[in-house]
């Protein structure tokens, strides 16, 4: 089976996701989740600042490298 893309609903909000057959895991769009949890008007900017803070605090990697 090839990677499967779909959208799920959480409290009537859309979250994009992709299935990875090799690892048998779903990968979710972090920006969609941030939008729901923070109710941010611009979740892309929120995520960009959060990644910078995590990097400044010594986080090694903030995202999984997947080419979808």
C-alpha cells in the first residue's frame, strides 16, 4: 500500500495527515494542531516562533524529516 493521505476532524476542525506504511505511523500537520489548540489567527507564525524557542533551549530536532 502506498502512503495514504486523509483529513480527520477534531471538534469540527480539519487536521491533515499522511500514513507511512514503512513505519506504520500517521503523521499529522503540526500547524493544523497548533491552530486548534491555541486558536491562533496565524498558526504558521506561532509554530515558527515555537521552533526557534525550542532550538534556543537546545532541542535537537523539532520535526520529523518526511518527504510527502
